[in-house]
């Protein structure tokens, strides 16, 4: 017979959501840092050619 599951508390739900967000934000920051580095390198090369 099917039994309804217990409800997850708001606290536990928020903890899990924040852990997920933290992982994503870390990856986003790394991606932006890499993009900035590449952009600066291209700008440097353009200025060297002039």
C-alpha cells in the first residue's frame, strides 16, 4: 500500500538549495575570471601590434 512521504523541512530544503547555488556560483566565477583573462590578453596583443 502506498504511504505518503514525510515533508522535507524548510531548513533542510534551504540548506540543499544553498549548497547547489554555492557550487554553481563557484563555476560561474571561474568562467568569468577566465573570460576576463582572455579578454585582457587579447587587448594586450592588440596594443602591442599598434
